[in-house]
């Protein structure tokens, strides 16, 4: 049973420390919508999404009112569209039609975003995969709520360098088509290594083929709660520090478990996982970088940052796994630059570079996230950055990702404004030396030796 002290603690975390449930994400299988005719396929997709998700937003609001817990986003993830449209889509324009159908369905049920405009190409691309990938710039530019992801590598298969090379150009094209709006379409596009099937967070959420027909996944967030807890043990030893983070993560995750269970019961849809990631926002006091500073760093990026982040990530997971029956998704600490005021401050101070962020991704849950770079950065350079991050994920048997914005017309010293939860970002310098000959090789990088475990 939850006692009165715990109720008061939770209320304080919500009111003063930015505790919230970041998202309830309803995963929907669209495999039964596959059809040879594009119009029939679109009709089936729309009807399936609307029929399954019609009560998602009302139920989310009902839970908010009943428990007093803010639920920031209600979202949908669907089966990767490269699979759903593989039979019906003959051109990239057909895939854009499917993207618009997803967007219409998302608006009809009132969700913030819909993910799953995706392709899984870690070992090779089918014609359908390539058509979807080439359609991404137009698909994201002509929709409002659709998010896209492409899985380019895995520990078991290696890295598909043909797809990495293509995605460098696709990201450039996505930036160019939205150049009048600070290249904002790139915010809705992410590439992965070892993408999880049950991630509730955008832009990378999709409903994996291993999942059931529909599932409820919840993402919680509480950087402010962790920072406040650490303020009370300032100067203490590492054991005390770790115990404090674990206990706090337990409390935060239990809130997510409560919301997930209630949503599952009211929607009559199975509960999947709680993703216990620390996801920051631009709000003051809701920063992962500020936690690192509370641990003892002047700025995120200072010597010791990777060790501090490793400690934080591990203790969050140790505390969180005890509070939920099923923990999944990404689960750890997000380090997006534009969405974290402390990260922004570190970049402006010169403490944080792309190279240091890359090192940090070795020990956190995601990767190079929401990073704005000069708009004249070459496509091959972007592909090289992606390849580096994919290699970290492949070798370390973990999920890594890249969500990068080459802001057209902007250079180092400028900044881009995204608004809302996406915040703003200073343009970060990129290594100017060429990787063209490496990126332009054909084929894939083989899986590492430790992948052979059968």
C-alpha cells in the first residue's frame, strides 16, 4: 500500500520538481492492413488506427484528473511502414500517401505524434525500404505529426553502410526542404543501431513485429526529481550518491507503472513496458546536465562527465527495474542538446563538443540527439557521424541513435529555434576533415566477433 508520506512526496515531485509521465504511447500492428491496392491499404490503415486509438486521449486526460499526474503526450506507434506498404507502394509518392494517412488518423484521434514511418535495414534494403527512405523528406514536410526512423545497424548484423550513406543525403534533403523553418523537419527523423521494438519516445517509436496487436507503453521522466534529491546529499560519498539516485528512480518509475496499469485497464489493451528514461525539457530545473553538475561538474562536458553519466544511468536502471514488472524501451538518460537547458549552456560555454557527446553516448541510453550543425555540412560528413554512432551501438550491444539538424543558412555562432519541448540549439562545429572515401565504399561493416553467440 502507498502511505500518506509517499503521497505527499509524489505531490511535491509533481508540483515542484517537474515530475511527469512524458508519454503514453499506444502501439498498433498494421500487418492486417497490407493490400495490393494503395487506396485500399490507406483506408485500412486509417480505420485501424482510429478504431484502436479513439479513446487514448480521453483516457489519458481521465488518468491525469484522477491521480493528479501530468501526462504530457499521448502518442501512437505503428508497424514499420516499409512493411505495411511493401505490396501496395510502387513509387515513393505512394509512401507519401501512406504518411498523409497516418497524419490524418493522428489528428482524428488527437494524439501529439505518430511514429512508425520507418524501415529496418541493418543488413540490406528491399526496394520497398529504399522507396520509403527516399520519400522521407517529402513525407515529413507534408505532414504535421508523423515521425520517421531508420534502423541502420545491429550487433547481430553489422552496419549497412549503403543505407548510412543514403541517410546522410536524406537528412540533408530533409533540412533543405524545410529551410524556411530552421530545417525543423529533421527533428522528426532519427536513425538507429539496435532499435528497440517497444520504445515509446519519438521520433524513434515504432510497433515491432514481435509485438501483439496493440500494446500500451509508457515513458516517465524526472530529471528535476533526481537533481533535488541529490541536492540533499551534496558532498556525500559515492555510495550515498548511488543509493539516493536508485531510491529516487524507484519512486519515479512507480508513478509510470501506476499510469501504465490504469491506462491498460481502461483501454482494455495489454500493458507492455515502462521506459524509465530521464528525458529533459527546456524548463528550468528539468535538466540531465544539471544532474551532472550536481554530482560535481562545473559544466556537462568537463573531465569526469562520461564517468558521472555512467553512474547516473546505471543507478537509474537499478532503481527503476524494481518498480515495474516490465522495463523496456530505451531506459536511461537522454542527452539531447536543444531539449536540455544545461546542455545548451555547456555548448555556449565551450565545455561540450560533438566529440565529447559521442563519448558520453557510450554509457547512456540513446545517442547524438537534437544537435544542430552548420547547414553547409556535407552529406558524407553526416554519414560519417552516423557511422561512428552506429559502431558504438554495435560493439557495445546497446541502442544508439543520431538525430541531427544541418540548419540551412546557419553557421557556428548562430542558433535555431524549435519551440515547445524541442527548445532551441546553438549551432555546433563539425570536424572539417573528409571521410568521403570511407563513406563511399559499398556494402556493410561486419558484425563484431562477440555477436556470434549461438
